[in-house]
C-alpha cells in the first residue's frame, strides 16, 4: 500500500494512530511519557512504515537468489532452518541488505507528505530538509532552495552509486 497510497493519506492515518487517544499512542505515552504525534520518534516510525516496500523488495530478491541446493546441503549436514538462515542465507544476502538500507534511507530523506503530517515542522525537533526546501520556495528564496535541493540531488546520486557499486562488486565476485 505505501507504494500507491499518497503519503499525506498514510500520514493522516498514522497521525490518528499515533495520537494519545489511540491504543498505540496511549501505550507509547505510558511507556515513554512523550507522544508519537509531532515528535522525532513518531517521525522515524512513520518514515520506516512508509519506506517498508523499499526494504522488503530487495531483501525478498536477495533471499530468493540464494541457491536452494545450498540450503538443502546445509540441512543434510544437520543444520536447523534457523542455522541455515543465520549462517548461509544472511551472509549470501549481504548486498540485498545494503541495497535495502540505502534505498529505504534515501527514500525517507526526501519524503514530504508523511513528514509534514506526522512530524509537523517543529524547529530543532521534526524539521526536515524536504520541508525546508518547501519553505524556501514558498518565500521565494530560490537560492537557498537550490542549495538544499542540490544537497539532496548529490545525496541521491551517492546513494544510487553505493547500490550499483555494491551490487556490481558482488556480481563480479560471483563470476
């Protein structure tokens, strides 16, 4: 759902779920003494939920790419399914973990709808770069908007290079 649902819709429902009047929000408040709505903790949780598809897909592909014959061989040698997963599947899926983490983090950095709905724009607490860019454009301060946007552009390029180099190096080692 996070891939097709507008981020503001997800943010709205998460804001309701994170409010102190909901079961999750009241549990969090009881546990920590602070609210999830309009807090950095809530912002991180909402961003994680929103970016989940960017984590799940590379991980699923990495796990599926592990040769079934290796799993079977480990099982015939007495390894339990948990041992096979921990000692065989996880190490062989390392590039999938790196890809998933980089893509999820990069996707979250530039997100706007969820951040604004759940985190608001509290200076020093929940103000994020995507909202800062919006504010600069709104006040016609295009020079600052260019600087902030350029920073995100460079960050995105570095994130993609990291994914491609990680996957490329792994592919070269397999050949």
